[in-house]
């Protein structure tokens, strides 16, 4: 199986990185291929910027919303100086709003996002390895999802969805499974008391299952900062086993 593992921790000597190494070793021992995206090593920019706008425009936007957006006027106002406005005006030509959207999506989606989307498309399964930050992923991984999980790629939005109907979001991802491995500060009791359920709803269900991933599994390595050597060795053995059994 072709696996894409997205990793988010700034320190290559961290325990979290050791988890990545053992998981990768297990995958390879089992005969899987594993492409690792180390977001910090890559220097991935997690911040949504105006350059990302073409990723968030689709031709299913309802007419009344397109009218309110005044897309041509907005683009020209944001183009910069007079030379840039002139060049953009020539490029847009007499296209209507939907034609402008097609042009932007075909030519102006950020290259770093397209590279990541191609990696996702090549994979049959996904894995995410990171510490827990405020019951979620670290900002760099959350930003990766914000920029890569776009309409038209991870899901489609019907006109009803654009108007606010959550049932109008249609899945596009076809991966067999995703595995989330996260290290935590707090112990298992804290997660049993409700933290785990909160994370499951936001990450497992809404972020991964809803766009079409068929099965989402999760593993926590609890309270790693206070764990003794025996516990840590057990966690690393478990990481290897998760790769081996993937």
C-alpha cells in the first residue's frame, strides 16, 4: 500500500520523531511504501494568504453570491499598481465570473499546495503524526489541512452548501484509511473524561471522514513528558506494530 505520512514536530531529536521512525520502519517491514512529509523540515507555509483565493473559488458558487462578490472588480482592486491592473484586465478579458474562476483555478493555484495535493492523490492511505496542541494538531499541520483540503480537491460544495447547508458538502477523497498518532501532555484519564471525544468530532469525523476517507483510526501516546523509559519503549514498540499491522 502507498502511504503518505504527514509529520509535524520541529525537533528531529524529539520523542515524536522517534515515533515517526518506528512507524516508518514497521510500514516498510510490512512491504508498504511510505512517503514522509516533514512539515517543519520542508518549511511549509501554513498561513492562508490572498494567493490561496483561487483554491477556494468553485463554479458551483450560486449566482447571487457571485454577484455580491463582484469578482472582476475585487481582483482589479487587489492587483496592485496600474501596470498589474492593466495586465490582469487584459488577461481576464471579457470573461464572466465563472470564466474568471476557471482561469484562476487553472493557472493561479499555489504551486506548494498543488505539490502536496499530488502527494495526497498518489497515496492509498494517510497517516498523521504530531503532538496534541489545544485538542488539535499543531498550527503547521492545521494550516497544511487548511491550504491542501480545498473545495474541488478534498470535497465539493453544492450551491446548497455555499448557502449554508452542511449536507451539501460532497466527499472527493478515496483513501482506504487514515491513522492519527499523537503524543500528549496529559494522561489517559483526562482523555477518557471527554478530551478524546472532542478531538474525534473535529479531526476524525469532520476533517477526515467527511471528505471521504473510509476508515479513521487513532492512537494516543499519553503523558510522554512524564513517562519513564519503560513506558516510552512500549510506545515505540507500539508505533512499530502500528506500521507493521497497517
